């Protein structure tokens, strides 16, 4: 009997002491992280969010073994502040990075990459390095060992090859890979084989589809019209353009004029403006056509990058060692509310964005049906990896829901903030305050009777509106500011462009 007691004591001691003598590996010691930024991707255009057009077979397959958050919202509807909120878990009013060419993230704020680097991750960022919305110096490059240009977003071979080569090289290292694409952003220029899946092979007059035409030909079609050119370029730059004898010059000379003056951003802005000028959304055929091109671009990225990169992870034997997160910064308007593009409203089509989180140690998928926001991404990743979440984080960890049986953290409201727009959304209401050219314009939408947000009922229910406005302003006052200083625009950004940046986030 004594022998059995000793044996039982020894087994019990071994069981209790194993955690002390042989501590389990933390998740951050053995799992990689891949964070995918798909710019301008509406949630409702993916199969896993209920779209039946066949835009996303690889993403949908991944979603089947992931946590998919159905009511995920961005706090800003243009790129700079939105993605900055993802990598810092701070709302735009706190991180203060709102205006392109000007604002920079405070050194007091830790980014996701900086934290993961401390915990031994090899870190890499792939994105468009010439884009001020994602300027590495604004804060997006912080914490990364490798900062790489992903190449032309409309020719995906280069991006795919670079990503797969990097994975090959770093297969035996614990890594954090964060990559971005503008493929789904206007102009929509899908390859013919993808376009053919959504629309007939033909062109709608005015819509630019050819890459070379988009890159050059519009100079002759637009900039030779002096009044329009002056409006698009700004008077100061236009006067220089005329003085240099540019009107009537060849395309390459005109492009060099912009590049030599550091005006690539202005040139890009003109191109996008011209692109949208060619779309008549009042024409149902043209509206359907432009949305078909958008859908084709989603499918192209799904097939040409998402699928092959996941296949590469599997070939290298590291798929089941890698957390994969797919998200977006904002959606896109297709004239649902009389506008197009993004950056100027808080309607559902621009604020509701996908969030898909695949965790290797969780089998099967699940659906989160409560409110989440993109500020939740950083604390969720860190919590899943068993890394302490910094005190600065304003988002909520979703880890307990993803890899356990816990409910999602309660959230009564989701908030939005841009330079001249604020919003608060509950399950039943959306309140928006516009404080731009005409200050204190207020809008209220009853999401129960009007889920399409088509009827402003502010004056019919001012009591509800004032209650929501009070709650929104209380929330805004509660946010700490991490802005260390006021940055200035560079000399080339004239007054007109500054005003446009402040109103829309774009130049």
C-alpha cells in the first residue's frame, strides 16, 4: 500500500511541477503572422459575407476555417488614418495621423510591428513605397526589418513573386509579414479573363480600361482643356505648366514635368478624378459595368495573390504555423447615396469592411455577429500570441471568441472620425455630424426601418439625434491625444490642395 502511495505522490508531483520545470511554449514562440491589407474592399462583395458573384473563392475557403466578423467597421473611410488605426489600435482622434503629406505618428505610440520585433519576429512590409497614404516615414515603416515595394498593383506577377521569394528565404524564421495592395482601388483594370467572368468583353464609352491609356492618353484629352486643367492642377502649378510650354507636348514630357517637381501625388489625383469623370452612374448599364470591373479586380487578386501565397505556405510546411488576418481600410461607394469613391461619408458601403482571422490551432470556422472595429485587430493578434497588449490600445481583444467559447466583448456603439466628419452607430441608429463648408450639418438614419440609410430623420427625431450626438462627443473627449506636434505641409502643397486633403483625405 505504501508503494502505491509513493507512486501516486510521485505522479501528482510530476503533473503539478511540469509547468514549473518545463513551462509550455508561448504562442509567440512558434507561430508566424501574416496580415493582409486589401485596400478599398467592401465586405458585401465577398462570398463569405453573402455575395453570390464568385469574387473570392480562395478567401472564402480560408474564411471557412476562420473567425469571420460580420459587423466589422472602420473608424475612417480613407487609407491613411484607417490603416494607422489598425497598426496602433488607436482611433484617428488619438493617433492624429489624418492629413497626407503632413502628419506623422508619435514616437510614444508602439506599432504592431515594433512590438512583434521585440518578441523576436522577423518583420517585413510589402506595399507601394511612393504612396503618401502609406508613407513609411509617417509611421508605416516602423518596426520592419524589410520594407519592400510590392510593384505595380495592376500587374500582380511581381507582387506574388516577391512575396513567395521572401517566404522561401524566411521559412525557417518566425516572421510577421504585412502586405498591402491597391488592386481593388480605382481605376479598375482587371485582366480580360477575369473581366469576362462578370461582364461581356466590351467597353462602355468614357470608362478607361486600358492600362497605357489610363497612364498617358488622358493628358491630351484633359490637360489641353485649359479651364479644366487649371481646376484639376491648381492655379499655381497650372501657370508653371503653361510657362514650361507643356500643353501639346508628348505624354512622357508631361509626366516628367510632374515628376521633376515632386508632383506625382497630384498627377495620380488627376488621373483618378479623370477616371471617375468617365463614369455616368445615372446610366444603369454604366453603373453595373463599373461594379463588374470592381468585382473582377477582387477575383484577380484572390486568384493571383491570395491563392498562390496560401499554397506557398502549405508547400513550405508553415501554413499550420501561421496566423492569417485579412482586412481592409474602407469600402467603396457606387452611387448608392449619390456619390462614388470613398473618404467623404460614413455610409455602410464604405464603413463595413471584412475581418477574417485564421488561427492554426482552431479547427473549423465561426461567425462573430456583434459589433467589432478595426482597432480590435492589433490587441487580438497580440492576445492570441500571448503577448501583453500595450496600455495605449483602444480596441478590444477578440481572442477569447476566436479560440475559446467566450462571447465577443460587448460594444454598444461603433465610432467614426475624420477631419470634418464624425459618426456614431448603434444597432438601430446612425448619426453623422458634418462640420465642413457648412458647419454642424447633422443626419440621422433609422437602421431598423431604413437599413439602406436613405431617409434622413434628424428633424423627425431630434431627441434620439441629440442623445447620440452627446454620447459621441463624450466619447471623443475621452480619447487621449498622442499627437506630439503640429506638422506642416511641404511648400508644394498649395492652399486649395490642403483644403481638399482636409475634406476628403486625398489630394
